[in-house]
C-alpha cells in the first residue's frame, strides 16, 4: 500500500502534471500506511510477517509482469510493419463487406475454372446465358460516340464449380467465425538464465493461471479460431 501511494504520487507529478499541493493531499494516506507498516514490523515475530510476506510476493509478481510487458512492447517497436505495405482498408459496413467478399470469392472460383478450361482446350472465350464474355456496343452519331460496356455475370455448369459455390453459400449461412489473437512470449536463445526463468516459467505461469482468455467467452468450438504470435525477448 505504501509503495502504491508513492508510485501514484510520482505519476501525478510527472505524467498528470499535477501541482505539488495536490499531491500533498496523499501525505496523510502515506502516513497512515507507514504507521501500519511500522506496527507490523514491531510484531514481526508474532505474526506480523504474514502481510509483509504477502506484499513481498505480490511485488515480485507485479515486477515480473511489468518487465515482460515492457520487453514485449520493445519487441513490437523493433519489428513493427510500416503503415505504407500494411492493411489500411476502412471497413465501415461489415454487412456490405461480407457480401462483397463472398461475391468476389464466387467470381474467383468461376474465373479460375474458366482459366483452367481455357488452358486445356485452347478456347479463349466463355459463353454464358447466350452472352459472350465481353459485349461492347457503340452508338455513333455525327457529334459523339457512346460506348457501352457490359461484363455479364458469367458462370459455368461444371459440377466442381457448382459444388464450391454451394459450399460458400452454406458456410455463409452458418454465421460468424470468431478469431482471437493470442501471444506466446518466450525468452530468446541468447538471453541470460535469469531472463529465461522469469519469462519462460514465472511470467507464463502467471499468464496461464490469472488470465481467462477464451474460457470467459461462451463461443462454440466449431466457430472459434486462434491466431497466435510468438515474441522472443
């Protein structure tokens, strides 16, 4: 409690830029905590060591967690991807995005089948619904020319393509797939023994036993996907 009060005072001065007089309001709290600590020290052998021992281990756990999180942030800064060859598309309407994604996926299946068929037979045109792959109409007058272009929604009657498209539609009707990012933090092979013990054993023990993660979310296993990343610090 005394350590927390001291750290909060430092944050108020350095981060929040509060006045010294505002920080001084914590002085009575610090005096009470100091009095409590001294009373525990005077009764150390009669049971006063218990809260001090608990505070000692709690401080160690907090220190381990802070150390690994700080090293993890440094790893991200050193290995971050520039916002220039990164993913920056703005997804405003998820329903429209989903429809567009499924449509483009089905078009890709059809086009891929057409390209494979063209390679095998040498044909360079695809006729669907009595329409050619590209239809261009030119309406010319003495003053201007109007060019109309229409790309029909081509399809093919191949059973494989039909089966793939039906599979896409079925999967879309099944609903949302939930994705959860999960980070694994390990010590670098070149790290010291102390760093390996802190990261590989102490920190991972705390993370696995004190973070609920996906266990706190009632998500069906068949709709749940984990995407992981390994941090070497």
